[in-house]
């Protein structure tokens, strides 16, 4: 681990992520998660491609069921228009920031295009303590950090102890999530 990675406060970073309220699902919510056939994404912030797919399945179901509603402004640059969920903590889907396409792209390209990313941050941050302003250029092992705290049950996102889903949602979740190799 590099010095800058060792000094980074992962708990403060996680706490700075948005916290989206969850509503009860529609009575006619889908009984199956959406299944995609495209290849799994690479690891990000310690989360595996399987974990990223599982979070997408849950997030898309929550959106379609009316449990989650995304804001109509980007949570970085505040530009109006449609937003997309950015997975940052894949063990806690309701903490996904909602971003415009341009900010989402710049965020993922920050490893290679740090200056372009920081221009967006500098134009958008007010306190400097926003999650996106705290985000370092290097990868953060958020997944490993959460498992150190909670154990592997952190990865069981339908029953996660980190941010438990309300009972009204939990009882309606479909049973076909992509299997996790551990949980
Ligand atoms: Zn934006």
C-alpha cells in the first residue's frame, strides 16, 4: 500500500456518499432481476465484476419498483437532465451518486486523466468535503475495508447489515440474483 493510500480515511469517504431514501415497492414490482449477457466489468474499488453486476441487478430493480428515485440534476456538476447511478460502494446501492454522463465518464477516467477530473471537481465542490472532492486518484479498497468491518455478510446485498433494506422491500426481492461465490 502506498503512503497516500495508507493515509486515506475510507470511513469518512463512505460517510460522505449520498444517502437516498427508499420507498415501498409497487405491488406489481418485477418478480425477476434483469439478467444481462454482456461480460462482467473489471474490478473497481475492490469490488469484483460479479459484485458490480449484482449491485446493478438490485439497483435496477429498486428503480423499476419505484423504491429509488434519481434526482434530475447531476450530484456533482448540478446540470439538469437525466442522471445515471454510479456504483461507488457496491455493498450499499442506495448510496450510489446520481451523475450526468459527462461527470460519470470523467470520474472513471480519473486514473489516467486526473487534471480533467479535478477541473470538474474544482468547478463543482463548495466545501471540499463532498465525496467527489475527497476522491483520490488511486483506487480505494472499499470492499475489503467493509469486509474487514462486517465480514462477508457485507457482500450479501439483499440482506446487508450495512444499510438494511426495509422489510417492505426485502420481502419482495426476486430470487435470481447472480450468485456470489462466497455469500
Ligand atoms: Zn455532472
